[in-house]
């Protein structure tokens, strides 16, 4: 997701997400990146990644069931937000993510 509209849409309304599917949100620079689970139907692991491609934080988020929906973020400045299905992933805070250098 490279545009504001793509990032705002995120993974809304998807009934499922396969084991090798997800969404990488790419921002023009590092910043305070927050998301919510409005209209998201499935659990998601969310990873905040800095401009050096290091995972800052990870959180397992559940679909929003009450209004207002909570907003989630992390303390560090993220350039990327990676959303993956709600099953276990080996990626941990402090890990380096390969393949982002051209984005």
C-alpha cells in the first residue's frame, strides 16, 4: 500500500487471509504510524518497522466490536507497517526485515 487511500483501506472487509498473504504499508518517511481495526473481519498480527528495516513492535489485533474502535501504535518512528494473518509468525521486535531497500 503506497498511497494514502491504499493505506486507509488496508485489509478491511477481507473474510480471510492466506498463510503467505498480507499487506505492507509503505510511508514516505518515518513517523507515528497508528492503525485501527474498523471494518476488519479477521485477527491480524501487525508489525511496525523503522527506516532501517528493524521491527520496532508487534501486536496481535482483533476486529473492532465496539465503537469507538481503539487506535494502536508504537513508541518508535515507523516507515512500514506490515499486517499478516492471526497465526503465529517468527518475526520479532529487533529482527531485520529483508527486501525493503527498494521501497
